[in-house]
C-alpha cells in the first residue's frame, strides 16, 4: 500500500501544498549549477549546456567542445547536440516543443528534439548591437539588444521580427519580464522593464512609466495567467501586484539582500524563490515554507505548480487540488470524504458503509464527481484506483448517473499513466493535460518518435491515426538505408489496412530526401488526385501526373497539367504525351477552339487528322473578313476533304460553297446588292426581288436546285414584291410542283383575298371550303361545301357567318343538301 | 483568401434539383469533355455525405457509368478528409438511378405537350423563370381587382408568322414554381385540358368575388376582406396563365405546328415512316427555323436507324443551300452524335424497343391519364419507361430486381448497363434497417445531359401512382428541350440572312 496522500502535505495558512516525487533521475552525478538550463512546460524536456560564465574545474572526461544535452523530465538523455556556433544568450522552448537557442549576434536557431534545426536572424538592430538578454514564451520571444532596444517576434511560424517602442534606457534594466499577447488587454505583447526605482511597460507603440518608488526591482516574474506580477526588491522584499499595477496584493520580507537565482510562480497563488540550495515558497497571505536541498536545483513553472529538477530527482510542487483536499484532509467530514470512507468500510464488510451512504444520499452525485476528479489529480496509481473505486461504489447507489465523466476519466488516466512512465518521461498533470489537449500531446509523442504509443493512444481515444502513421513513415524514409523496394513494401504493409490515408506527404518526404522512385511508387497509393498531381508535376513525372489527373476526372487538374506541359516541353514532345490519352485530346481540342486555333492545327497536323484539319480550316475561313482569304481557306479545306473518300459529300459541299461565294461576288458587282453571307436560296430570292429572274434561273441550273424549292422561292419573292401578274404567269407556266395551296396561303398572308380566290379555284375541291373560310368568303365556301354535299361542314360555315343575308343563303344550301 | 465555391445542386422544387450546367449535352457527347461528370459526381457526393450512401446505384449509358465510377472513387477520397465519418448506408434513399441522355435522344426531340413543357417550347424557361411580353400577362393587378373575367377566351389573336406589333414591347419575368398554386395544378397537365381547368378556376374566383354581396354584417364584410388578398393574388395568377395559355394556343393552332407534330407522332409510332420526308422537305422550302427541321430529321434518323443514302444526301444538300453552307459543321456534329446518319443496315432496333417498352399507347385520356404517355399524347418517354423497369414491382412484389427481366431491351440501347451495391467499408450491413420491415422510400434519379419538363411530369405522375409509396427526387445537369439541345451543337453563324436563326 502506498503512503497516504497527506504524508507530503504541508499547511500554509488555510490551504495545503504538496511536493511529490515523480521520478528518480536517470542521470548520474549531475551538477546543475554548472549549466545554463531551459525546461519546457507541460512536463516537457530539459535542455542544458555548460554555462560559460561559471568557472569549471577541467576534468579529464569532459569534452572540450560545448554540447547541448536534451533530457526528459526523468533525466533520460534524448539527444546531444555539438555546439559549434557563437555564444548562447539564452534557451527556451516553444509550445510545440522546439528548442529555441538565442545567440549573441541576434541569430535564432529552432531545434526539433532530434537536433534538426532551422535558423533566422532578428534583424539589423540585433546584429549590430548584439543581444544581451532574451525572454521566451510558448509562441514568441522578445530580445533586449546592446543599445537597450526591444525586438519582438510573436510567431515562430511566421518570422517577422519587429522593433518595439524605445524604452529610452541608458543602462541594462535590473530585471525584466514579458506578458505574452494572449494575456494582455491589447492582445499584443507587452514588456515590463525594471529601471531606477520604477517599472516601464513597453508595447509596440509606447513606453509607459508606472511611477513606482519601491524599486529597484532585481527580479520579477509574471504569473502563468498573466494577471499577477511578482517583484523582488533590492532590500529583500517580495511584492505581488497585478500586471496593470492597479492592485497591491501582498508583501513579504525575505531578509535577503541577494536576489534569488530563480523567481517563479507556483500555479497562480504562490511564488517560489530559489537561492543556492534553498527553496522558499511564499503564499498569498505572507506564510511561507522552506525546503532545503543538498545540491543545486532548477525550477520549471507549470500552469498548476512548479517542477523541481534536482540532481537526483524530479518533484512536483503544487497546491493540493480542492477535490483531493476534500477527500483526504484528516478528519474531514464532507460528503466526498464520507463516500471514500464508505468504500473502505464496504471492503472490510462493515455495516458503516451503508450508514455512510445514507448520510450523504442527497449529495451523492456531487460526491461521486469529486472522487472522479480527485482520481485525476493523483500521480499514484494506487490512489487513482482507490478513488475511482469509491466513485464506482457511490455510482451504484444512484439511479440515473451519467457515467460519461467516469469513463472518460478512466481513459484519461490510462493515457496519463502511460506517458508518465519513466521511459517516456512526460510528467503531465491532469490540469495540464486538459489545457494542452490530447492532440498536442500526440504531437509531442510523435516528435519524440514514440510512434507506437502515440498510435495506441489515438486508437484508444478514437482519434485519427493518420498523422501518426504518416509521421512514422516519413521518419522511416529519412532514416532508412534499405532499398526502395523494401521501404515501400514495409510502409505499404503497415498502412494497408488504413483506407483513406494520404500518401502525398510521405511521398513528398521521399522525394525531398532524394528518393524520387520511391516517391512515385508511394504516390500511387494516394487516393486524392488533387494531392497527387501537383507533387508528381514537381517531381517531373509529367506523364504520370497527366494520367493521374485524367483518372481523377477533375478536368481542372487535367488542364493544370496540360498547360504546364505545354509551357515546359517542346511541342512535339507535348503532343506525344497527350496523343494516346483520349480525355486529354478532347480537352485540348475544347481549349484550343476557344483560345488557340493555331495550336489545334498543329495538333491535327502531327496526327494526320485530315477531316479535323478541314473542319478547323473552315472555322478559320468564317473568321476571315475579305472574300479572297475566305475562299483560299475553303480551298485548303476542300483539299483535306478530298483526301478522304468518306467525305465526298463534304468536299462537294465546300466546292459549292466556293462557287456560291464567287457567284455572289460577281452578282454583287452586277446588281449592286450585298449578297455575300446569304444562303443560296436567299441569293435567288434577292435576284428575283431585284427583277433579275434571269440570274435566278441561272443559279437554279448551276446549283441543280429542285423545282419544288425554286417555285417556293419564286412564290415568296413575287408575293413580297406584290407582283401579282408575274405570280399569275408562274402559276400558269406549268402545273405547279408544289400545288396551289401555298399560293393561296401566301396571298392570305399578304392580305390579298382577291388574288387568293384565283388560286383557290385551282386547288383540290376538298380543301376549297376551308380556304374560302379563311378569307371570309362564306358564300363561296358554302357553294363548295354544297358541291361536296357536306352538311356538317355547311352548318359549321353557317355558325361562323355573321352576315345575315349570306346566312340565309347558307340555310338554303343546307336545306338543299339535306333534301337530296 | 480565394477559394473554390462549389455551387452544386440548385433546388427548384422539393423534388427537383438542377446543376444548371447549360451545355452538358454538347460537352459530354460531342466534345468528350467530362467536366460536368466531375461536377455531378461532386454534387451527388455532397448528397451522400448528407443523407448517407445510396445503397444501390443503377444506370444506363457510357457517361452514366463513368459518373458511377467517379462516385466510387470520390468516396475513397472523402475518406481521407474525414475517415471518422465513414459514410453509413442511407436510411431514406433506396437507390440512385442514372440515366444518360445519349440513351434516349428521341424524347427531347419530340414536342412537349404538357403545359410547362409547351411554355418551355414556345418561350423557353430559364432557371424556372419565363420572360414574356407584359401585354400577354395582363395589366397590373390593382387596376381591376373586383371585375374578374367571367370566361377565358380561347380565340387566337396573333400567329407566330406575324411578329407582335410592337417589337419594343416590355418583357416581364414570371416565376414558374409551386409557390403559384394555380401553376402547380396546371404544370404537369396535358395542354389539351388546361383551357377547361382555367375556365373552372375563373368561375370559382368570380363566385368568390360575388360573395361580397352576401356580406351584410360588419363581421361578414371583415371576413370577405380577409379573403380578398388571397383572391387577388389568385386572380393575378389566373390572368397570367390565361394569357400564357392563349399565347401558346396561338402557336398550337398553326398548320406548321400541327404538321410537325403529326410527323413526330407518325415517326415515333412507326407509321408511314418513309412518307414523312415530303412534309420535312416542304418545311425546308417554307424556310421554317432550321432547328425545327433538324428535330424532325434527327428523329427520323433515330427511329429508323438512319436515312437511306439518297434521302440523307438530299436533305443535307437542301439544308446547306437553304440555310447556308456554314451548317456543314452542324450536320457533321449531328453525324458524330449519331443523331443524323446514313442507314448502314436495315436492322432497326427502335421498332423492337418500342414494342417491348410499350412506348406507344393508343388510348390516351388527357383528362384522366392512366399512363405516363399522356405527356406526349400517346408516346411514353423512353427514359421514364427505363425507370419503370427498375422501380415497378416484380411478380413477387419485391422491387429490387434491378434491370432483371429487361436485359434484352437494354442490350438494344446504346451504352453500358450497370447495377452496383454500395456498402459500408467494413461490409457490415446494419441489422437496424430491417426493423419493422421499413424500407427507404426515396429514389433519386439523375439525368446526365439534361431532362425535359415532360420527363419530370411523367416521373411525378409515377410518384402519384402506387398510393404514394414511393417518392422520386429528380436531379439533373440542366433542364433541356429539343431546341436547346440542338442549338448547343449548331454552328453559330454571323449570318445576315433572315431565315437562319431560331424562333
């Protein structure tokens, strides 16, 4: 059985603090005082390099060249980096666990945990006057230059260093601190500089003097939530104010003139000071606790406490969370404590268990919740289990309790316990985990190459596993020395049962490390064409890119590849790639018809597509304005058509087209009429209406126009001219091939009823009554109907007739017809 | 940030979605440009993410197959973006049926005879709006609110050969959708019965107006006033539709319209197929708009498996000489599409198809239709008959036979036939679906290359049968008709002539 949780509790006024040992460090003989140290929060790793300002005994084993060591919180060496650059001013960690190293000349290096880095400079100001100090937070940093100017960089994703307002200092500040943008009112970074006896608040635009007299301040620290500022004065006083200097919170005299080596916040309600081997924790009401160590230590502030790294162990100092306190505080009789006690009785078989439950019955649900929460705050698995058991026990007495919280806490604890395991070495607390989110935790695991654990956690929490797998595959490719076949098979085998995994990034990595063949093979597994195609293009896999684009069906992608190829390749090569791909050919044709007829002609020519050549040439001819070039184009087209027996009709049609154009051009000169552009029928029509029947007749015989059509043209033209005599002549010239009804219809359309009557007589007797009705001649209609002996038709005519004299006559016809 | 916005489907009605891609027919079948298939697949994929996987995807036609394949591919791609939501099989939609326009080109070439169809033929509907002369739809409503017309005159005042007297006449846009109660009632009816319905409605509205004389007490008057707003909007809608109907009537009584309708009906019925040529020749001589001629010639070619060489060349020559040599390209396009070709064998599959799918129904009661053939007064759209193959119950009362039993007729139609079942990745079909024997009721129909208003009406008619057991949702790339179909593939000419244009 584990020691009772309260054994490491210490009371500070009305609240309890605890310092728990989490790991015994794996490192040996470590003297932290000799190092410049940076610890990442959220249980992150520790970076250290020998501090060149401190005197060191030259020992035999020690390497001469400086080295940055990266350790886990459990003191396990992750990586060591040979340091070859200039003097390091400071080090720090980003939220994504990248190590920031700030150099004297304003150069910043960003290392990942395996020593790969990118670097950039803070700009001219920093370079010219060098950096003398630097403050780093999760997403940015502020550097103090040799001429006491401030350079801020607020986003490591987007390197854009900016000079802040000039604080106007002439000497280095006694101390300084930064309030990260997310905690300031303006949402921009603010810097607090201790100078003289006061503090300047500096942002991008101005430096504001807070007009304090308590200084000089030799040390300061901003609380993790950005609200409070802890100040250490030269006369040994610890003073806590709000960061806007409006509220005075507490004061505490330490009796030490020497400023502490470290001044950090423990959560948001107490401050921890560290002098050589002595740790002093000061609570909000001036109470304090002192811890002594045998060796140098290092403090890493966390959102809910302080991690204490010493030469032999890693400890966590925090305020005892409320839930834990309620349950374990000696002699406490609040419901959660009673519930926890009830379980104990139950396990012993004591009836007091039942009694306990009865007492707290009305608030049992809250008690269960508290037990669950307290379980989350425990590092010790024995107590985690005990608390969860108590919660489960209490839960059983509740009729409707939503067990989601219980289940999710069990899951969370499993995850937390597995990452806290000393081999992994991430001593993250429940509160930190909630703030960090599982996603980021997974990222951190991946970055430390704990792929298997990350995968298991993802699967367990039902999160997406792709990025773990993709990262794993990428690392595999970077590290592996096997041949591409082996790597490819290894990766594909592992990822085979994960449908919908994107291979593009893996392929890209392969390409970047100089394995283009492997990249191509991997890309084949990428389901998303939109990701596949651009990469293939950048890998110069032109034809493959085109094939994949076509497979995707996304024509935009096909065009993207095709236009890229057209720019890049000689025309012949371009056509060669396109030719055997129907879809690409079709799209090229569509594109060219809109944009580039010349290219299309070349395309058809190289493939010897004569008929298409002809078609395109004809299209070109339509665009020509002058007759000469129009006809020339058509002649070219004619040749193409003539080469193909299948297109004899088209050849003939084009031939006629040319003839027509020539005839029209001649006629235009003779008759002074615009004709080009008209169809053959229309041309004849124009000839007739301009009294040139001879020309019309010639066209008829030249183009072998059928009689029927010619009569129609003539009929329409003559009616249009209202040349009734000519029309009459036409009608009488021979038996009309189109009958005489069209004559009647056209006359009616021209509202010439008298003329129409003439032709009605020539029509078939059966249609005559109807035609007479159309011109309103009911009498004649009646007579014709009588001749047909159609009584029904007669009465129909009668009903339409409104002239009563004719109506009477019609009545007599009806009588006549019916009498017979 | 500039991103791509996927417009996807635009809903026109509860049962009608359109991608509004106007030229899909030309792009797909003439140019071989499959962009619209990609858009269609993406839009259908969106529906799948909203409503679950279509349990079954059936279809006919090569492009339709292409679309179905692309849907499967996209399903894999979507899994990359969000694998946690591996799509479940839809509980509402039982299948997706994809009909490729190239399978049935006959239907759009026929003149639509429903009210909405004829509006589209005569005025052409764009995005469910029609633009007509403001004189047609009558004066503004406030003018004569109470003096309701007592009857609808059906005599015609204008003929299409004489253009309206004022060419400058103001155009008015009218929304055609089910928001207009009267239109909702009329739209799917055969035009032959529209007149009598309008008459009946006019009488009722008049009676309602007369109701004001019975209003004696203040309460009664208030009640009448409350009704008045509704009456007035009804009245306006009646005026609009009476005007439109009259205008359409003006077209339907012309000999040109009736001649061409007669030719169409003879062709699809296979009656006197060869004697229709004279009529078509006369139409060319009369210089009716080319698109009308081409509709008939294409129909002729489609139902006969092509034209005899002599006739084929004769018509081509007549067209070129009458409408201009530029239309050589138009004719080549039609040939490429297999719509207007030379007969190569005397075997004519259409005759068999007509018989086995019962495309011609002799007795049509326009007033009280029993079959979808009412939309063309005797011809049942082939495309919808194909749908019926899939959705009507088999002998055993279960309807998931797919194409079973119709393999022979499908073989005669162009393009691939397919029937695929979609499952969840882990291929575990949830037993949940079988609870209470509840079956999904919605069938999604997708027309690739466009559908006509008559086809929509016919499908709505099907939905009403079967006691409303089945709902159909129609999705299409665009709504089309013979004119828009052919116009898209006709050679555009800058022809100064008077006859080359369309209506």
